[in-house]
């Protein structure tokens, strides 16, 4: 086991790394866990694990925790992407027994993860004769790396990023985020990963877009990086429990990413993300960069927030330095102005939209791009709700909101399905009630 190295599939969060895992599971030299693992320690997400003084049984229980949404769906854990049959077949009791036997007294984080992964393979009776790497996917573990002994020597890293428009699409399909502020998170965390790769080596930075658009070329890069020798001796199918890739979902995500690109293409932070490769290395050449990012890592590990749209005070300082360095100009289109200047909505007050617009926009609605995502739908419903309330109050002048682009889009079958799935049906029904009431008020 001492010759087996750890392979971290690193991500800043929701970069599509799940799409890569089944591809890697084909290689007999890689023992890779399904799902998303080791993301929580005690009650805190994505921070440092410290198991000194813990009983082996408790260590296993900590590593094997599943996290669930309010409706009972697993969103983190080994069995995250397993179907019910696969979940029931997972030999967790045997996995734990083998782990406890093999870990003995070691509480070194690298040893613990290696034993957990290899114990899983043994418990499942998978072929382990050719294993060179024990691999897992969790979160941005690089932010925690300084707390683990010999991390950069013992762990090879594939940092999985993706284009900014694709990332905003991924995160916005899960919950409500202010994309204009979330771009800061993408910039700072990808800069941190690049800084780690430059300093420590042993790291390959990839874009999940390349897996989608030119898979063979990307896989060749990974094979070369890992010096894989079993190219002609692959497993016939991905092992149990990995995400089953749905091309229809990917096509929809591509379409939404194109819409987001149109909304944010003139925004300064978005421009910086698009040109990341052009300026990032030179930015990191500055003497103050290392100190800033060490401070950012220390801050992160002393907190508990997980917001994509709140980078924190140190992150904001880094963003200020990025602006100074690049001297980039920010422009706006009407869609951006509509979503981010007329309204305020983020992950901390996702249940309440703060608004600075009370009137119907008429023909300007035709300039509004409306992606089928919670943030944008929520704001569009609130926009028409506010305009309807104002028309009810004033009553002397009214035009039919139902004939405008925004309402017609929201009322379409495709958007009604999204509205139902995002839990916004009551909001939309209330909007329709207010519009009907506004129509009556105008006739009195």
C-alpha cells in the first residue's frame, strides 16, 4: 500500500467533476470512489479534518457520512449517484470492518483516506492487483492542504474547472445564487488552485468543457499526467455508483450557458473570467499574491460559510487587486441592469427579493434574456408582481402584462415545469391573481 499514491479530483464546487469520475473508473490502475466524499468534518463543510485521538470506528463513521436535502435526496456521500439496488448492495459493514483492521493506530489524513478507498475496493471485491492511485472527489481540498503532512508529495491533483458560463449554469440549477457576485468565487478559487499548481507541481488543471467537446484529447492528457500503462486493459464499464451521463441534460446546460454569456459578457468580472489564462500567471508573479492567498486560506478554514455569492473580506481584497492589475472596464447590457440593479437577490435572502423597480417595462422586455433557472425566474415573477401591485394601487392607467415577453415566457409549458420543480408555483399563482386584479382595477 505504501507505493500507492492518492489522487485528488479537486473542484471549487459544481464544476462537473462528476462527469470525469466514471471515465477514470475504467482504469484498473485507479481505485476511485463513486459519489462525493469526505466533504464534512463534525458539523462543518469543506474544512480541515483532524482525527487525532479518535477511535477507528468513529473515523470511519465520519468519513462515510451522507448528507441529504430536505426532501431526502442524497447530495453528498459515497452512494450519492447509486440507484436503490446499488445502495442496498454496498457492503458497508464489511467496508468498515476492513478499514478498522487496516488503519490500526494511524491518524494521518493521507493514510486514513488511502485505507478507506482501498478498503472499499476490497469489500466490493473489485480487482486491486494493478492499483497505483487511490482517488476521491470532494471539494476544494487545496484550501486545506497546508494542514496535512506531506500533502504535495503524497497527493497528485487533477483540478477540475470549467468555463465561467458553464459554472454559473451548474450552480444556478441547484439553488439561488447572485451570479454577478459568484464570479468572484470562481476567480479567487481558481487562482488559488493555479498558485498551488505552480508552487507544488504534481497538478493537472483541466476544463470539464474539454471532456464534453473533445474527450479523447483530454483523456490523453490525463493518461500522460498519471503515466497510465493500462490503456488497452480497461474495465468494460464504469464501476458501480457513478453518475450516468445524460446528453439531453448536457445539451440543455449548453443552451443556458449561452444565455448567461449574453447577460454577463459586458460585465468586468465576467470578462476577467473569460480571459483568465491571459492574465492569471502574471498576476500570481506579484510578491504579495502568495501572502494574500495564504490569508484567504486561513480565513476560509476558520469559518463555516459555503456561499458561492459571498467571497468574504479577504476575497474582496484579492478582487480589488485583480482590478488594479488588469485595469479592465465594465459595461452593461439591459439584461444585466435588470437582474442586478433593479433587483437584489442572493443565497442569504433567497426567500425575499429586494426591488428598485415598480413599473412595467413594455417593449424593453424584449431585451431581457430569461434563463430557466431559479434566480432569474424568481426575479421575473417579482418584477411583474411589483408592477401589478402598483397598477392596482394607481388604477387609472394599465396595459395588459400578459401580452409581454416575460409573462408569456413564464406561462409557457417549459417554464411552468421549471417553476413547479423550483417550488415557485405559489409565487406564480399569486402573480396571476394580482394581474387579474390589476385588470379589474383599471376598468372601474
